[in-house]
């Protein structure tokens, strides 16, 4: 990651591989699968097999947490897209997420990070 991108971030990002589903506001009711790569207090990065989605505002995401029956709903704007062999990586600025849900993801990500620090 380039130095300018690192300097723009206010909060640490934690690697956290969580499954998610997403859809743009103009799509029908079908969601597309993706995998979260990392998460911070203000945003996250995810990988999608699709490479043709756009810089959409108000995208809907459903994040799947382990050991949880329901998904965490999130709304956010895609602020960058980087196409790759597997589809595309995208960065999302979060606009709507419950505080409890945000801290549940951050706590989970922090615990994963602590496990990597022990190795």
C-alpha cells in the first residue's frame, strides 16, 4: 500500500476474513457474494468475483459473523476499486452501521490480530 493511502487513514485496519453479501441501490433484490479483507472504524476492503461494479453510493452489505445467526447490515459508499485476477478489490466508507455491530466486528478482528501477534 502506498504511503499516501496510509497517511489518509485515521484508524488502524485489522485483517478479518468475513463473508459478506452486497448489492448496489440500482440492483434488483439479488445480492452478490464477497469476502471482507480488512475492517476499521470508518471502512473496510472486500474482494468480489465481480469486476464490473461501480463507485456506488449507498450500497447495502450483509456481513456474516461466525457464531451468529443473523447478518450485520451495513450501508456504505464504494470509494475505490482495483481490478485483479479474481475480480476486484473495493474500499468502502461506512455510513450506516449499529455501534454494537461495529464493535462486535472490531472486537473479533482485534482478537484475530492478537492471535497473529502470539506467533
